[in-house]
């Protein structure tokens, strides 16, 4: 079973976060993904959603990680099948994406 990203999963995440923080409040900064802006999104009262401006990958540290993966896996490569691409991606994640690499890529002085 593949992981899913949709409004249902986002609602589950927000509900779990809400229960985890109890009486405290949280601000969640998210991008403009469709499931983040869905009319069916249920934001608990102790959570405030702040949306990043559109077309601002420089404000979203994980974008540097995605770029790093794309350059390592996709740049100048052709895969015979999706399965071959998936195998290459899994190998890269398991052997090249160490915690220090991820921290260096996603480090943002403003966080």
C-alpha cells in the first residue's frame, strides 16, 4: 500500500496534532497543495494554518531536498520502467540520504 496525500490524511494529521498538544495552540505553516486548501479540511480550534505564498520554494526548506533527489535520480537518466525508477529512488534514500545530509539541505536560518 502506498502512502497517500489527500484531505482525509491531512485531517487525520491535524486531529492527531490537536490531541497531542492538548490545551496548547499551534501554528502550522504549509504550502498550497490541493489537500491543504480543500474545502473539506477540518482545522481544529487550537491550530492555526498559515499558507506560504505561491511560487516561493525558497520559503519551504523541503523543496531543497526534493531538488537534491531529483538531480541525483532523474537528471540525465532514462529508466526502462517505473519499477526501475522506484528501485533507484529507494536505493538512493537508503544509502545516500543520511540525517546530516537532510539537515544540511533543509537547514533554514529563519526557522
